[in-house]
C-alpha cells in the first residue's frame, strides 16, 4: 500500500505535463482529464487512509524511500515521503476539495480559450501542494513549497491581458520570495546544527540544540509561514490575488496554499516547543492578523476581496492556535479543515454570483439575488453560518476550540489572546452578515456593465452547483463529526501531542461568550445594512473605514518603508555606477584614445620624419648622459 504514496503526487503531475505538452489536440477533453486525475489522486488518498485506519495509532506513520536525490559526501537529501496522521489530513483535504474545484472550473471556465492551460496549472498546483505535505525532509518540502509559489503565480496572473492580474501575480511572487528566504535560511541552520534536513534527525536532535539556534530556526520558519499564509507583515499580496479566476481563489485562498504556513509550524512543533520566544512570535502574528484581516473585510465592497480579508483573519486564528503549542496544534488543524470546506464553498458561491451578474464583483450592485439563485443562496448561506460560528455548524466547533485554547494559555497572556479571539468572532459575524445582506437581500441595485448590458441573474450550471452543494455538507457536518468524542484530537495526538492548559473559564462559559459576540456582530450588521436602502456608491466613511478600504494602508507602508527607499538606493547606485565607475573607466579610455590619436600622427610613412625622430632621440640620450656625469 505504501507504493501508492508517490502516485498521490504523480497523478496530477502527469496531468500537468500532458496538458502543457500535448498541444491543441487535448483542448476538447483536457479539462476532464485534469479533473479525472485529481479525482484519482483523491482515490489513492482514500485507499491510504483506509489502510492507515487498520493500524494502531503508534504504527500509522509510514515512510516511502524512492531514491537518493542528492547523494554527496556529508550532504544527503533523499526523495522520501512520510505519511502520518497530519499529512494524511492534508492529503484528503487537498485532493478532495481540489477535485471539487476542478469540477467547478469545468463550468466556470467553459468559454475561456486557454482552458486547457488553466487546468494544467491547477494540476501542477495540486501536485506541488501534495509534495509539500508528504515530504519527509525540509529540502523536499522546500521543493514543493517553491512549486506552489510558481503555480500560484501562473494561476493568479492567468488572465495576463489584464494589467491588474499581471501586477497581482508579480506582487504575490515577490512577497512570497521574502518568506521563502526565511525557509531557505532555516534549512541551512538545520543542516549546520543537525547535519541533516530529514524530519526525524532534526526533531530528535532538537532537545540537544541551544535555545538560541532553535529560536533563530523558528523565527525563519515563521517568516516563511507569513509569506505563504498571508500573515502580518507579509499579507499585502492576498487581496490583490483576487484578480485571478474565482476557482483559483477557492483553491489557493481556502484549502491549500494559505494553509501551508500552518502546516509548516505544526510539522515543526518539536522546534517551536523548545523555543519559547519563537512560539510567542507565532502567537502575536496570529492575534494581530486575525484582527487585521477582520477589519479589512468590514470595508470591502468587492465580494472576493471581502472574503480574502476573511481568509487572512481565519488563518490568523489557526496561526494563533499553532503558537499555543500542544494546547492548540490539533485545533489549528481542525479549524483549517473546516475552513477549507466553508471558505471554498463561499468563494465558489461568489464565483456563481459573478457568473450570473456579468462578472460584477461590487456587492453594492447586487441585492435580492436569493430569488434568482436559490442553490447559490442556500449553499453560500450555510458557509456563512459556518464561518460566523453558528451553533451546530462546523465553524462553531473548531473556532470555539481555538478560543478555549487561547484562554487556556493562562495568566494575562491568556486573557489578552482570548479577548482578541472573541473580538475577531464578533467582527467576523459583522462583515459576513454584511456580505449576505448586500448580496442576497434588499432591493435590486443591478447596474449595466461597461458595454451597457443589463445583468440577468440566473442559477449556475450543475458542474458549478454540485461542488457547492457537496462543500456545504462539510460546512454543516465536519465540525460536529470531528468534535464527537474528541475524534479529531485523538487522531492527531500521536503527531501533535495535546495539553489541556489551565483555562480560567469553563468551556460552556466560553461557548456562551462566543455565541453572544457572534449574535452581537450579526445584529449590528443588520441594523446598518438590513433595515434601510444601501447606496449604490459607497459613502466616504470614517477615517478607519477609508483606511480599511486601502487595506489599513499596508501598501502605503510598504511603499514608504521599502519601495521608495529601495528606489532611492537603486537610483544612487545607478548614478554612482554611471558617473563614478563608468565615468572613470570611460575617462581613462578617452585619455588613452586621445594620446593614441596624437601619437598616430607621427606614423606618417615618411623616412625623413623617422630619421629626424631618431636624431632627436639620440640628442636627448646624449644630453641626459652628459648631465648625469656632471652631477
């Protein structure tokens, strides 16, 4: 059964190669081929999962060694895969949700002339993400990590004829390179400290390493996670990445790429548990980002950018939980999985709305769509209830556990983190209720497109609605299934461990507080957007609202602190190079050329001139000799 592990990656990778190299002959059925290979990978994952369930918990982790990737004296990197409870969770999520997004894309991209290439990129992304989570060493993980970055660049900028899409792709690529530098430095530090990149030698030797070295490794891993998971301070690329096709938003920003940072931190738990400073940094980043993303989501009128702010915030919850150590690792992954269901469903629902509204993304131009798109309304509504933590749905179970874990940290830190998480829950309910009200309720505010065509909203084809319906089942039932008898906690405990912590509040009290915050957010949003007409043009708003519309000035900050000083430094170096170095070199060359041109006049070809020169030279030599003797 272990031989199926490489096939998890090989199936979508083969699909990407066939579609990219097969030419136009595959245009007619290439999209179905890519979807079938994604489904095949999911089938392999289910078979491996069933086999894993048949073994005792302590024997479920398996390793598959293929060959020595880079065998050099003193440097050994193997092509080896590791499948344990943590990586299996990601395999099923990536392939399951990924297959549904492939199916959705069949309908969504039906009229795109480059559909075959789009599905090739989807398959490539799937293969890279699977390689990332089943790698048995950090160097192979880095290979998948970079593959994910490449595929996301290609997908975000797929509609490259749009300058905004091309710019967004470059921005995502560059910001992620900053995070990737952190991962590469962490790998180098691991090799110098442990002499290996493989998980087992690194984790086994962590107890003997100095806390300073582990802190440095942990901070570099956190930098990498911030880039991939759009966490402060490397979060600026996520909103702009919405320029890509909506299935890309669902695949990258819901279930896969943005969760890679959470996987990296959880997988490296042995390092972070022994580096308290790095672990504290993880907690701070998560807490700041969950509030940052929530505030941004409140002010966005673009439905996809509002969901992008939500993604940033929800990943912040996961990073916060992962930073709590054994108290929160399992709950971080639990929320990651439930979020994969409801956020993918929300993005696909947003794409369905855009499909019926002539690609309009401004929610102020929606209104009253529930009557025209009933399936989209119900499935999107279930995702909405799940993400705000409505009792009984998936988000209720997973987010509550993170808030409980935050309070369980104990002391002043626990109270601060718990209150931040509760505030995030209230703000999440506010902006998601706003999205629901602006989109599906109220009066029609439909506007003609740029060509003057009035929208005629209609339900999407079955290739789009079936994945939305299936994802809604996960939005409703996954959290309760995971929480039943602590099944998900028990499943991950052999890998992540678990500690109850020391919470000053009983779980029931936390649940009541969380539900109260959620209801308060819903009520405030209803009072603002549900009882009166919504203006088609957004009002100016308060300074905070204006700042949130501009992503809390994150791009302004980057330009002021990084771009402008960098441009000034570049201009200075160019000036020094052109006027200094080039000036010296060019001046020297001009001097030599001028002297040469004048000396060249002496070479005129006349014997009498040469004889006169020789006579003059002889006189100079004789005069010099006589002068030296007299001295």
